[in-house]
C-alpha cells in the first residue's frame, strides 16, 4: 500500500512540475507531457485495479 501512495505522490509532483514549466515558459509541449503522464497513470491504475479484483476472485 505504501508503494501506491509513493507513486501517487510522484505523479502529483510530476504534474505540478510540468505545470510550472508550462507557466514559466509558455511552451505548450509541457501540456502534452501532462496529458501523457495522466493517461499513463490512468491505464496503470485501471490495470492494477483489475488485477486486484482478479486476485480477490481467484483467492476466494
């Protein structure tokens, strides 16, 4: 569980850093990076949730 919390903190730090980079530079590529990071996090989160559900069903 602590690993998930650390990954969430890393995700928030990455998004904030990219947001600040966009604010200071005005370069829109950082917004694209934010989108990619969030999409990747969503996919990994969904896969993790599915694996958790499968584990619960199999071990029951």
